[in-house]
């Protein structure tokens, strides 16, 4: 789904004030995110994401009732418009600064302190999107690379299922990165709630460990995150397993953009090569 198609769906949904062509595009990935007036609309890539969109709205309601700072839904149910799920949210005020790992740590402590909610949260299916992303990549990626990632997926899925956690399992964000935190005048709030799950709390912490190792996060910033949370997941023997699973998923996620974006293909090939060679020092770049 490109921007033009997303705007067509947005126009058909008619959920934002003004004309769809005038809405501000905030992000384009699994969802196209548009803003106008005091509202934000998320247009999902395909109908397969409808159930996830419905769950994200349920999570938003639960977090609001639990007094956790997070984005709030402006409509309780998703729409399915021309095969695309559409959800509507209250627009957050302008950020006062960029979110930092320490901001994320504080929010994760609050989420991880919550009991299991009445709504149903699935396990963190970290590797579940690999097949869909590789299918969307099609012939743009080397079939041998796709086969390699499928083999890694199966191996890490089995290893992850056998892990003994250090922390008590429960609700997690599922994609715990500073980019999913917005720091407004009232402080940090969580955004992008669609990956909320009930699983190992370590999933949320390994994300930042991988950011340190692969994406150039400064060691001091990582240390501030671990200190803010109160524990460094790298001391846990299962860390390498969840790290490897996330690397596999992150590599496959980039693949879906390869057919239309040469930069995505280059980044995909960089990542696959580093995994094949077992070189954990190769820098990956956000996409």
C-alpha cells in the first residue's frame, strides 16, 4: 500500500475533518497514519490486520481505565474500508522533545506492573509476520534468503518456547522502542498499541538491548534504560534467544518494502548477510 492508495481509503472512510488529500501523513509502514485537526487515522495495509486493529482499540480502553499514559481512541471500533482497517485516535499535542530510552523504561515499569486484563491478549507472536512479509516481498528478494529466514524463524520459535523467564509473564507492549513514546507537555505517553500481548516481560527489554548492539544506541542511553527499569535483560541467559528471534523478524519486515524501494532491498541484504555470517557487529539501519 503506497501513500496514494492510503489516501483513497482515507477519503472513502471520511473520518477526518477536511479533504483526505490535505491530511498530514505522519508515517507509512504497516499502517499509513494521517492527521487532521484534533484526530489521527490509521489505515491498515490489508484486511488481515482488522483483528489486530480491533485489539489495539480494546487495549487503549484498558490502559485508559488503568491510568497508564497512552494514546486514546476517538472511536471504539475499527472500520473496514475497501479491504483496509481504519481506526481513529485523538491527536496528541506537539512533542516538547524527542523520547529517550529512559522515558520508555518508566512506561514499561507501569505496564509490567498491571495484572492481566479482562480483554484477551494473545502471546507475543514475534515471528508470526515473517511469512506474510516474505510473501509481500515476492521475487524482489533472493529465494535463498527467504528460505534462510524461514529456517531461522522455525529454530528460534522452538527455542523461545522452551525459555524459563526471569520476570513473571504478563501484559507487554510488544514493540518497546522510543519511537513508540511521545513526550508531550504532560510527559511521556505510549503510542502504537497494536502489538500488546501477554507473554514474557523480557520481550519488551530485549528490544533495547538489540538497539544497542545493532542500531547504534549509545551505551550510556542503554544503561539509563536498564537503570530506569531496574534490571538489565542482558544478564538473563535467554536474552540471546529473544534477540535472535527479533533480528529474524526485523529482517523479514524490511523485505516487504523491497519491491518498491531499492533502499529497503539494500538494507534487507545487509541484514541477511550479517545473520548468515553470524557477525553481530554489523550495523543495521532503521527503516
